[in-house]
């Protein structure tokens, strides 16, 4: 599926590609619920960790009788416990995302990436939920480990995506929607939650940065930036009429100085974003909406899309 809008069927069809996505291979959870993610907490699990002296409150079923007999003091086996991790996707469907020059609009690519992550999360056995937002609206899905919850997420994604059209563009800044969403996420996200923020990050303000910093302190946060080629370089030299749905402008892209300034402005903004995220140790992935979403995301994680073999 490609174009200005996504469909529920196209998001459902991404389930097969998501099976190869190793999002949680190195994940470590801080949650107390049993599940499929490695945890720093020790307890009864499937991976042997160590043998240590018995402590009051230890499960007597874990006593290592051979070591106890040899050392003449009770010793117990400790296992690395596996725990379930909640996963939240923060999906930007603001009007700043309603743009594209080649294969997809950024809003569609963002929706596809969210669907891939959602399917991969459920495949891994973790709870999936998140927040879909625009300038005016915030739709939350509480993380649950169920196909019904995932389908609700996909339905809400399609609904929010279909709301995007030029006639509905508001003067309200998209950055308000992002800041509001991050503030809400700080209230509802449990420590140790894996959070994926999918946006073009073109409207990050000081409040947004503060919320990102706080979220990164207690959660595993990843930023996924959706780009369009036309945001990096102006089109071939010619006279163009452009619009944002409210204003019209004529631009001559044949001026070398203008082309250079445009590209330098993109590089400056991109570098500022990288430095800000790096400061809070937030990984950044970049997705280009001019290429298929699944192929790019799999490629970034080292998965060969032609024969489905892992390269790392």
C-alpha cells in the first residue's frame, strides 16, 4: 500500500514482515510481571544465574543440596527471571506529517512503522499499546497482550490517518500535540516501558525536550524519524507553486544559493535533533517515506529482506 492514506487491510498485511523484526533481542525490562523479556531481577526462571548462600525468604525449592552438603551451609540456586515488557507507540498523525513527494506521505509511512512494531511486539509476547495524536486529539490504547488490542490500535491508526486533509489544517502548532502527548505518556507509562516515538520531529520545542529527558530516565525510549526527500533537497530547477493548504507561494528552485541554503537548513536541524537525543541516550532511526517501510526497518535491524536471514 502506498499513497496519501493507509488502510486497515494494508496495516494488517504487515504482520508477516513483522515476524522477522528483532526489536526485542537485547531488551531488558524493569517490570515485575512474568513474560518473555530478560530482566535485571533474579528469581525463578529458565536461565541459571548463580549459586549463593541461602537468605531468609528464599524459595526452599531452589536449594542446591550438593553445594549445601559440600559447604555445610544452605545454598540456593538463583535464576535470571524473564518478565513481560509493556510497549507503547507514540504515533504522530499531525498535519505536518500530511506530506510526501514520492511513494508515501509521511503520515502513511509512520502508520506502517507503528503497525510493524505492534505486530512484532505481539509476536514476542509483550503487551502493546500507545498513543496516536494530532494537533487536537489524543487517542490512547492501554498496553495489553491481545490481538483484540492490536486490532483496536490499527483501527484507531486508520481513523486518525483518514482525518488528515488540507481543508482541516489548523493554525494550532503541531508541537503542542507532541508536548501534550509526551506529558500524558509520562503519567501513564510504567518504569521500564519500551517507548517508540514515530514523528518527523520538525516541531520539537523546549517543553517536548524536557518530557523526552524525563521519559528516557525511567524507560527505554527510541525515536524513529520519518523523512521525505523533498525536505532535504529542493526539486530540479524550475518555477513551482507550493501550498500548505492555507497559503500559496511561487518558488524558483534554480537559484544555487537558495538550493544550498535549503539543504544546509535541513542538515542544521537534523544535527540539532541528533545531539539532543544523544544527550539523553535516545537511539534514533531514520525512515524515508520514498521507500517501502518494512524493507527499510528490517534493513536497519540487519535483516536481509530477500532471504529473511539475520545478518547480526
